[in-house]
C-alpha cells in the first residue's frame, strides 16, 4: 500500500491531479470504515447503467504527501480486527480494502501530447475537455482457516466462517470467469460485489498468493496454487474512464457561437457574389457532361464486346472440363471393374489353394499305397527266393528219381515244378502291372500339382499387376482433379463481369462432382475393411506384418470390434503368428492383441479351445523380453478371470507359465502375474461358495502358494494387494493343511493387521476366525 501511494504521488502534478483514499474492512460480512470507526454496515451501490460499484457514506480523505498517508494507514490498522490463534499471534479477522481515487483534468487533446489519450478518438470529439478518472483497489485478504489447526473457539469460529465464506465466493467467481461461464455469482458475497470492477472487467488486476513450505500445510499450499492458476486464465479488457468537463465546454461553446454568427454573416455576403459565378460554371459543366456521356457510351460498348468474348472462352473451357470429367468417370468405372477382377482373382486363388491341398493329400495317400506295394513286393521277392529254393530241391529230387529209374515219381515232381513256376510268373506279372499303374498315377499327380502351382503363381502376378494398375488409375484421377482445380482457379482469376459470376457457380458444381468422385473411391477402399487388414497378417514382409498386428491390436481394444475380429478369422491368424514367427516384436504385439480379445467373455473360450494358452506359455518360456512377457502375462491374467476355463488353463501350462515369468524381475510383469493369480483365486472361491466345485485349489497344485508366501512382501503396494487378496481367498477354501504346512498362518496374521485395504483385512480376519485349525495353530 505504501509503495503504491509513494509511486503515485511521485508521478502526479497537484495542479491538474487529485488523490484521495478510503480505507475499509469487511468484517462478519459487514463493511466498516477504518478511518471513521463509527461508520459500520456501509451499503454497496451499483450503477445500473455503467455497472460501477460505489460505497456511499465511506470516508474519502484527500492526500498531498506520503507522511499524511502513513498517518491514515496507521489509524486504519489500529481499528482493524485481529486475534491470537495457534497459527498466528496477530491473525487478521477481516479483509482490508484500500481504495485510491485518482482524477486528472485535461483541457483538450491538443494541450497534452501524451500517447495515453490517443485511444479517446473513437469515444469523444477531439476538441472536448475531458476528465480522466481511475480507481486503485489494494485488498489484503484474510487467509482461509481450518479450525483444527488454528484452534479457534467461540466468536472466532463465527469470524472464520465468514472469512471462508467470502473466499469461497471469490473462488467461484474466478472459476466462472476462467471457464467463460455466462453467469458469474458476484452477489454471493459483499467481497465479490466490491471487487466486481477488479476481476473480469475493465481494470488491470494482479493477484499475489502466499504459501508455506511445510509439508504439514500441503493441502492449503496445493489449493492456493490451483486458485492462482485459475485466476491466471481470467482475461480483462483495459479501458480508460473519461468524462466530459461540461463547465469548460459551455464557455467554449459560447465563444464558438459568437464566432460562427459573425462568420455566417460574412459568408452570406460571399455567397451572393459567388452565385453569379456558379451560374456560369453550371453552363460550362452541362457542356462538359454531354461530352463525357458520349465517351462513356463508347466505353460501355467496348466492355460489352469484351464480355461476350470472355463468355465464349468460358463456354469452351467448360466443355473441356466436361470432357475431362467424363474421362474421370470412365477411369472410376475402370477402377471398379479392376476391383471386381481382383476379388475374382482372390476367390480363384483360394479355390486353387484348396485344390492344391486336396491334390497334396491324395498324393500323400498314393505314396502310402506305393510304400505298401513296395513292402508287398519285397515279401513276394522273399517268397520267390523260397520258391527258387524249392524248385532247386525238386530238381534235385527229379535227378535222383531219374537215376533210380522211378519215372512215375519224376513225372509227378515235374508237373508240380511246372505249376509252381507258372503261379510265380503270374504273381510277378500282376505286381509289375500294379507298380506301373501307380507310377503312372504318381506322374499324373505330379503334373497336375505342377500345373496348379504355375496357375497360382500366374494369378498372383496378375493380382500384383491389377494392384499396380489400380494405383496408376488413382494417381491419374488425382492428377486430373488437380489440373481441373488449377484450371478453375485460373479461370476465376481471369474472368470479369457477368461471365465471371456464371463461371464461379459452374466451378463450384465441378468441385462438388470431383469431391463426390473422391468420396466414392475412398468408400470402395474402406469397404474392403477388416478382412483386408487380416490378410496382411500373412504378408511375407515383416514390417507389414508388425503394422498389421498393431492395427488389429488397436481394433481389439474396443468392445465393438472384438467378436467381429474372431468371426473374421483374426484370432486364428494371431495364434498362427504366435506359433510360427520367431520375431520378438511380433510376439509382443500379437500377445497384446490376444490380451485385448481375451477381455471379452465369449472370446475366452474360443482362445482356449484353439490352444491359445498353450501358445502363450510357449512364448513365455522362449523369450526374456520384459515387454513381451508383460503382454503374455496380461493375456493369461484375463483368461484366469473365467472359472469355466481353469482346468483347461492348468492343463495347458498357463499357471506354470505365469510363475515362470517371475524370472524377469520386471515390476510390470510381476504386477500382471499377481493380477492373474488374484483373478484365478477369486473365481475359484466363488465357484466353491456356490457349490460348483470342491477340493484342493488348482493354484496350490502348481506351487503358487509357496511362491506367494516367499515373495508376498517384496513388491509394490498394488502388486502386494493382488497377492494378499489371492491369499485370503485360498484361505477360505479347502486348503487348510497346505496353508499351515507352508507357514501361511503368519502371512494371514500380517494381512489382517497391516494390509492398507480394510476389505482385505476383514477378509483375512474372517478366514482366521472361521477355521478352527487356524485358531489352534495360532494358539
């Protein structure tokens, strides 16, 4: 206050300037005069026209020097209400308001050359005598007070209530101004009514906020800083307040009336003498006007000829544009036809692939038959060797019979030998026929498979050519659109007159047609949609695969897309990538996409039935990348929230995979592991309470309980909360012996006493109190 008045007094001239002050306090929502203590409950008046706030009845003291200012401020401070609290020995119990009234008398703008008055030109004429008025409000706000800290009692509580009420009203006004609200609640408090001119009006406003560095006052410091930030958003429009000095203006106007009267009489004499000259000039003007009208008519004819020439050129250009638009339509039709051909080629390619798969299966069956026939041939060869041995034996017997002259015996042996030889020859010939038939069938299958592969390669090359052709057509369409827009712009610049106006409307229609063509082309490509994105998952380019998986993952993050992705085959493609790809980025992004799909309950069963948990467990065992492990753990944690899948999840190694990922030591991975275990235990507990399941927990069978006992206090608060929750659910079920054997009683006692969450503490206490074995172990 002192520095402001010192600065004002040092920069004023008391010949033209006047300074006066009022010193008030707002105590118990009542305005008191600190310079005249007998004046209390001073009313607040607002001017209905200007909105200016005044306090009639408040003392206004004119000051001339700084010593007088000191005396007035000391008087005011002596009359101000203060009290002793725990926070402050002299705590202000009221808001102090120092109002400084300034007035400067100026004769005219010409008499004062300062740039301060240049803005008055739009409000007052240049020759009006003006009075420049200003009002400076310096407000010492009493600090907001908490009763538990200040220790206020009795009447001081009432004082604190009114202080906080007025500060709350001020905060509401600041918030409303910062948010550009249509209603600012300035009438909620007398403090906001007095300060109405200062915030959000035509004044320059400064706000000083004070804070304490102690951590004990953190909430007050934070709210004070937030209040200051909101106040910074308020925008004021600075406006000088000037009024006309009508007394000086009256004297000046009298002098000007006398001067004008004499000047009017003089001018009347001059007018009479000039009237004769004007008559002569009028006749000369009529003659010159006739000449100008003839010249003007000739110029109009020339302009009409030019306008007709421009209209003909505009028509020619419009016809050229229509031709180009027809060409663009033709190109659009060709693009549509090429799109249809591309779809047909894709369908044909799928059919060829299915045929190739059928032929391959048949070829494998023929190979099996060939192997069987070769085996039979080997057996026949063994039989033939045995038959040859038999024939040699028979020949030996024949020789013996001939030597012993037993001819009858020899003939019988010879017949038997001949019969065996014929049977062997027949079997050999039949086997040779079957083998030759199989070989010919194998060759025909090879030829058919080779021709099918050639067809597939040819169709793929044709598809690539069609895609390149579509891109060229797109480029040509965009180039033609650009040329048309350039042509239309140049024609608009060169046109004039009526032809120009007509062509502008033509160009606007042309732009609408071109934008419609572009919308049709973009709609064609948008209709390709999700299947086209999923097809990119099978691309041979690794970057394309990664970007495609990222797009699918982002789509899967929204509930409306999750079931559609599974129906379109997106889940199969993602699981195939998990199984076949060796790239860490593919594994990470694919696991994230599966985790998003697993948030949908209907998708969880599909993921498990297709072996999703087994594939995720394999990825977890093969990688050490923490981000990949975090995604895999998140996907398994989502699957743990479905109690119908628990047994299948355990059989596929999902629980062991969760515990195995603990090796990474990464906080985010461990948080997902804890969340999955908590989901599993909670769902398992719900099934047991509903009577759908009995017996030992599946988690304990995989060693989760011993892991939780060993590591329950090693992690962050959120991770520890999940582990504590899982422990409490396991303790409520048929796992008493395991918990006692693993030393879990101590952990349950710790949770019941030290857990930061009250519901978890109550759950642990309930588990301990309801189990007699636990109580005996504690005793």
